[in-house]
């Protein structure tokens, strides 16, 4: 049997499997994948996959009874169905320009599988999403990579193994990889000692009264104790308000300033410090923990929240002040006497009432200040930088300034 007849027989078998009622049609598979990746038009799909629009139209409509092998290879790569046997048979007969074309398609598919382009545009990282050559160059320059496939191995660790990630998974993966990479390069020179953290924690609350410098000063003390903390804006399509990593055998924390509220900023920091204090050995095996997302490893999130709340403003003190919460003057004096910012008292009270099914935030939100002033000296934003190294140097300079 000739090579041409072999190809025809193999294609016939592929079409029989695809057209089987027990399986989705090829058109369904393509359209489902297109929807998953946020591709809105067939024209954009044809450009990304590298198939003529008319050929794609015929395949989608079922008019193309005998698609060429190259088109099938492109589509198989795009939808993630294993046609390796077809690839092995056909690759040898491809001309050099066709081989390059296929490499380009695989590269484009890799980008689409691993990066949420729309989300990254909304984050300000990308200017356009329909020029994949621009997207590739932007990613390569940002991470300092020589080829796009090195993203999986060179940026942080190989922390994720799943293919065909959903958009929120893609955003979370990139955020985690960026954070890990930054901590690796920052390389805090101080040793981490748990005893130093235990001694520091009870002294944190009074710093909440100093909105401009307090949070900044606490990060300095933590850095000197071997714990690196960076603050970034909330990253689109993730649910993370904080994360704890172990890098170079030292704790590292990211605070995302997710809801831009001053009490939540402190709550998030102390929540992550609970994980450093109580889960450090487990963190060393898991590498990182995200707070605010589904608890895959049964982390003690409730305990961490209670720990943070009690350090900031204990329940025993709330019991003394909550009956006078309508008197702002009383709350201000109580806050001063107890070395805590009044915003934290109001937020603790509102959360307490929320747990009882009552929403008091509309009455007291005017007393709960935002966090912008508190983080103005230390906040970083890597996503608008040309290179991640540029932002790492920026963070390093701020941390070194903290220690002068």
C-alpha cells in the first residue's frame, strides 16, 4: 500500500472516530476550545491556528470531507487531542517551510494554553492580544527568557503540571511564578529565626496607629528577621489576598491589597505570619500557600484569621467597646488607650455583626480608611515594567532603604 493510501486510511479512521455519536464533532471540539481561550471570531482563530479562513470554514461546517493533514495537525495541536501517530507519519514528508509553520502553530498554542491574554491586557501587561509575535516578545523580555517554552522551567519552579489551564488558573500560575522568581532574585541576606518572629508579633499592634510609616516599619523588622514581604495590587481573575512562600529556606510573603482597606492590609499580613509561624515545615514541602483560594491542602485558614484578629484587636476588647460603637469620640479614645487604629475597631465590629447576620458596614464604612497611604512607600507593580528584573531592583532598593 502506498504512503498516500496509508494517509487516506488513517484520515478515514480519524473522521470515523470524530463523527461517532459517542464523541463531540470536530466542529464542537474546535468551538469549545475557542470559547475556553476567549477567541471571539473564526477569523481570529484562523490567524492563530494558521489555517486559511475558507479551509477552517469548511471544516467547521462539515463541508470539507477530506482535510489536508497539515490542517488536522494544526487543529489537533490547538484542541489538545493526541494525533502523535499522524504527526510521526506526516512530519517526514513536510517541507522545511511547513515544518516552521507547524512550529509557529505549536508556539502559539503554548502561549494560549499558558497565558490569559485578555486578563493580562486588562492588567496592563499587554497592549494587544491578537498579535502573538508581540505577545511572545513581551513575555520573553519581561522574564529574560531565550525561548517561550522556558517559562515552564526557568520562571520559579515547575509548580504546575496541568495543561489546558482555565483563564483564572493561567493568571494565578503567572502570578505565583512571578512572585517566586522575585523572591529568588531578592535573596534576603538575613537568617530566619522563629524566636525573633515570636518576639515581634506582640509588638505589631501599636504600629497600626501610624498610617504613613507603621506598615513600612513592620516590614523593615520582618526583613531583618529573614522574612521578605512585598505588596502588590490585586491580580485580575485570582482570589488571592495573600500568599506565603518558602524560598532559599526562608519565609516570603506577598500581600495583594485586594480590597484596598487599611484593616484588611494588617489582617492579611498577620494571617500569612500565622502560616509562617505554624506551618513553616509544611510550607517547605508544598513551596507556597495562597490565602483566599480553595483550600486544597486543608490549611488552617480559620485559625489564621482568628490569630490575626486577636493580635490586632482581641475579642475581649471588642466586648468592652461594642456597646459604645455609635460614639466616635469614645471609639477614638478607646483606640488610643489600646494602641490600635480606630479603623481596625470599626472593621472588627462590622465583621463581628456580619457573622451574626447583620450588615453594619454602611453605618461605619466612613471610619474604615483605605490602605493607599500605608503602602505608598513599599507597593510594587511589576506588570507595567519592561522587565521583571527592573521591578526586582526597585523592590530591592526599597528594602535596602528600609535598613538604612
